[in-house]
């Protein structure tokens, strides 16, 4: 993809148009744009609304930003250009779904992280591996060699839905409708559809949490309700918000990773063959696949609460800061030949799960789920291949996720 350098000329403040960079070409393949950004250093972008954001794409700059205490995440403290703080009025009901640790800063984050960690580690991830293997095998039993399937819709999505529902404590029969509500809320839909889905989700979660409080089980909701630090407990709103967060962080990203990982392997037949010939390479291959095409393209929202110097520039208080995981994991100053997939590469140091206070709690589960899903698929159907040309694939229009809409293959 050739960048239109005429459109990328900075204005008098040094900002470039965000829309000229973040477009359909960028969604299809962001890496040429990221290569240019890494040469430029922190890039100042201006959105059509007039707001300013800084995109960080270099490994050292991004790693520093992810651990920088002057960059906050709680949207209630964001300086509002119209006066005051906060990002405007919340949608009705969102206060019940947004009070989680990803939207918080110390000391609130410290408290929420401590309590959630107690709940999340109550059932070690490795104990869940046999169930993930069983779920993956059950889905693959329904496919036949030579058949055409969509890895995203027919495999990654149902597997991830069943895993996260069982982990959280949502009955399997409710998994699909639960996911429909979530995707309606987070996609591009009419406001009334979003509001209806949100209220349905809130009502469902409220009833489910009440039931778990009365009848606890071996699941995450029960563990969240029972997590205690001295006399401190999670509130009802905090439990509901955490469940909502885990649906996105533990579900959408898993679907994204399974799709991009398989596309990467299918695009490099020698790497796929090497992995099929030696499955002991699978743990390292998962790390390299996470680095090569990170499921999180751009980390979630941050803003400067006071001026902060990163990468040789001073970011003013009030400006937004976006950290590109997809770009920093291909920084040639950190990874040799970063645009080459090499499953035996020592890929330690990638930041696909973030860094610092907000490092992903679910990273161990994500690694196990990815390894099981990929390992079983390439073992059961060793001759699988793309059913369409790579240029025919459709990508979700999202700045945060690097996610295929579909991945048709022949088994």
C-alpha cells in the first residue's frame, strides 16, 4: 500500500489527518503505515472532531507508555474540551458495565486488580486445558476432510464462546444470544438496537449474578462474588463490569488470534509444515504468531494527565495516546527481520498482552486456548488450505482489533 504523502502533510500544529491514515487500506494491511510511523517517531494525528491523539509505534516508546503513570485510563477524568472532565454523558446503563479495572487507575485499579486476580487464579488455567481440548475436538468432529468451512464462524467463534461461557459461568444454551448482545453493543448498529441489547445484557447478568450469589458454582462469577481482601468485596456493579470486560478481552481477542494465526501459517507453508512435523514447537509458535500478527492492533485508550515526554516529544496534558501493539511487535530495533514469520524464533519480549499495570490477566488462558485450537486443527486436517485468494479476505473495520471477518478454507 502506497501512502498518499500529500494528504499526510502536517497542519500548522504538526498534526496529520487521522482519517488519511486510518482507512480501509490500513485495515487490510497496517504494516506499511506502521513502518512509516516508526521512522517518524510519535505521530500526532487530528481527528475530524478536532481532538488530538498521538500514535506510538516504536517498541521502546510504547513499552514506556504502557507503564507511564502520567497516562491514565479512567474516562471520567478525561479533560473535556467543553469544560470539566469526562467523555460526555454515558449511555444509559453503561455505568453498570464500565466500572472495571481496564477503565481505572491507581488506587482504584490496585484494589480491583487484587480482587479480580484472586478470582481469576482460583482455578488454574492448566486445569481447564482438558475441557478446551474436548470442546475443540467436538467441533472438529463435525467437519469432514475436503469440506469448505470458515475458520472464524465455524470454529474460532463457537470454540471461544463455549470456553468463555463455561469459564464465566454462563449456561451453554445461552452462549449464542449472549454473544449476539455483546457484538450488537460493540459493533456499528442503530442506537435503538444497541440500547436494547445493552438492557437485555444488563438484565440477564443481574439475574445470573443473583443466582450465583445464592447458588455458587465452580466458575468465575462465583469466584468474583466471593473474592475478598480483608473486609473489601467487589460491588454488584464491579462484578457485572468485570464480566462484560472478560467477554471482550477473553472472547473477541481469542477469535481474532485464531483467525490471524491460521492465516499466517497458511501463508507460509514451510512454517506450517514444520509445526505439523513437530508439535513440540507449538508453545513457541504461539508466541511468534502473537508477535507477528497481534490480535490487539492498538491498545485501549489512554490520555496524559500532565505533560509527558516520550520518544523525544512532549505530549501535552489532555491529549490522547494510542499505543500500537501491532507496530511495536514488528519494530526492527527489537526483532530481527520482524516481517518474517519464524516459529522457532525466541519471541520473548513481544507485548501482545500489554505491559505494566494493565498486563492481561487472561494471558495464560489465551496461550492455552490458542495452542489447543491451532494444534488440533492442523493435526486433524493436515492438508487444509485457503479457499480464496488472500486479497479476497475481509477484515473488520476496527482500530483496536486485528480481526478477520472470515477465513474460508478447504480442509
